[in-house]
C-alpha cells in the first residue's frame, strides 16, 4: 500500500511477527511496519514517527538522485579484488593489534560487510565496483568491529581515528548502493 507523509508518497508494507514491540524499518526506499500479532494500529505508529519517516525517505530520494552522477568500475577482476581486500584487512588488523579469524567474499543483499563474534569478516562482492577508497573504508569499518561489536559512540570514535570524516564515506556507500543493489 502507499501512504502519504507530508508531501512524499511512500510504499508501505505491514508485517506481523513474533515481536514484543512495534517498529519501523526503511528498506530500499519502502517503509516496513513490524507489529506483534493481534496489533493493527499502524496509523498511530506512523503519526508518531512521521518526522523520522519523512527525514529518512527524503534522504534516500536525495541519495538516489546523487547516484546518477557516479560511475561503477567494471574493470576490477574478482582475484584482484580478493587480493586487495585481504591486503587491506591484514594491514589494518596488524596496525590495530587485532586478529581476523577468516575473511569471506560473497554477494550480500543488504550490507557492504559484516563481522561475526568469532572474528569472521564477510565482504560484499559488489564492493569491487566502487572506488578503492571506499573498499578500504569498508574493510576498516569491519575490522573495527573486532574490537567493538555495536555501532555505538565508542565504535564511531574508533573508526574516526583513521576516518575523521567517516560520515562522508557512509553517505558515499549509500549513494553507490543504488547503483549496485540490483547487479548479479
């Protein structure tokens, strides 16, 4: 269904799951409402968080427009990309005094990378189409998770020791996501 939030029309889906509290998620520009079974008062939730929804959707629309000014690099071979990621991860983890258990490169649907509690890092193969500076940033971002698991204040302080302008990198990654999300 579609809902109107101020002057923006938003695609919206309602999911009932075994959850304790209702929540909102925005994925691929659509609003997902997750509610406990038996609860149907989604209008109240939308009204309560209208400003947040508007800000998030407006940002996504801005980033989509900005993505039209970016280009992907299709020249990087898988082996070169793998070597690049492994080299960066090795150097960054050594500099930080951290140990990576294993690095896996795979296609991921919703993120650029992840880090497990066992020290395993996964990197999205679609990252190979992005500028080298963003690849290095994502590897650094995931290596930092070896030390601090959550995206809290301490985590971002750690990231900012190497990337004081990390918010620009995060925005760039969001912009590029619109270009790569539908690639094979």
